[in-house]
C-alpha cells in the first residue's frame, strides 16, 4: 500500500463523517489492506498522524476551531501495552469542550470512558525549533483540573496504536474545571488525583505518573508539534495525560475528579 493524498483524503473523510453521523468505520487494516506491522514504524506513525491532520483540516473547513491539544500514552505501562515508545497527541476542537457539572447524554458517544487529567493553559506560542522546560514554564498561564472523554469511531474499537492516532488519539471531549490555579501555586508532580463515583474512588494516581512530571509530557508535545508544523499557540490548553486508569461511563452516574492543590471538576451522565 502506497500512502498518498488521495488515500489520506478518502480515509479522513470516513473518520470525519463517523463522528457526526455516528456511523462507525472499519479499521484501516480491514478496509484498505494495510498491514501496519509490515511497515517501517516511522512510515506508519507519519501516515497515522497525516490522517489525523486531514480530519482536523476537515473540521476547520466546517467552521470548528482548534482550542487545545491532548497528550496520551504518558504512562510507561501503557506504552508497553501498545509496544510504542513515545506519547501520542491529538487536537481538541471548540465543540468538544464543556464546563464542569454539566449533564451529558451518553447517546452522543459509542462506548465512552473518562480519565482524570491536568489541563495547562498557554499564554505564549511554543514555536521554537527546540523548546526546553524553561520555555514551557514561561509559556504557562495557569492550570485546571480536567476530565477527558475517550471514545472510538472504529467498529469494535481501535485495533492498535495507529488506529488510535488516526482517530484523534481517541479524544471525544474535555470537561474543564472553573477555577484556574497559577503554576507555582500547584505541585504538579506530587498532586494526587482521585476520581469518585457515588462516593467510591474508581480511579486514582499522581502527577508524577505522567512521564515523571506533567511538564515532561508538555515538553515532548511542544517539540513534536513543531516537527509536525502545528506548533502550540497562546490561548490553547493542553491536557497532559491520564493520571489513573480510564473508567467506563454509565448512565445515571456522577463522576468527580479532584486534584490536590488544583481543584475539582465533575460530570453527570444520563
């Protein structure tokens, strides 16, 4: 299989349509005969991100705006599970961002799960050829607690890491807390995350579970986005990676994520 613009446009159209029509698509391997395992890893990764970027371009053409980015696979355990040695990224669009304590209709998604995360809001562009941790710190305006909604537009779910990347790294929505906290007023490395449902802790972790420190993930993303010619911009926010296991969402449940020193965010599902 030779990747070309025609292929990228065709498959990205299927994924774009799948989100808004809720008609799931077959995996690339099934529908296009691509065997990711027999391709060079760099060719596979580049092709997967190009499909993601073509889908993003379709969103922009339809009037949506990129307001943030996501980082995934920030746990070494999860990287090992997918046999992938780096994090992954995705775009966040304005129609997929929600405020805390809203009620959501589960029929909007196929098989959603949620994750507790830290969101970082930028006040400067990060378009240096090579961004350092100092550049990252100077670019951060404030941090927020966040819940990421993850889902798949593939029949039967994503079959591997490249399906996940093409499908915007599984991002299906973000719920943001309402009280910003300055970076130096929060201990991102040691803050504890608890996700509660009906009084029970259903997921937990620490900031350091994200590549040792959430800002390490942000350094990776800033430099990766420069390489992809989609640098991070002032005003955008980034969710830096799950701090605990994903939790499947059920109707009639309320979930609350609390982050020590940062605050809380909640969502109701029906």
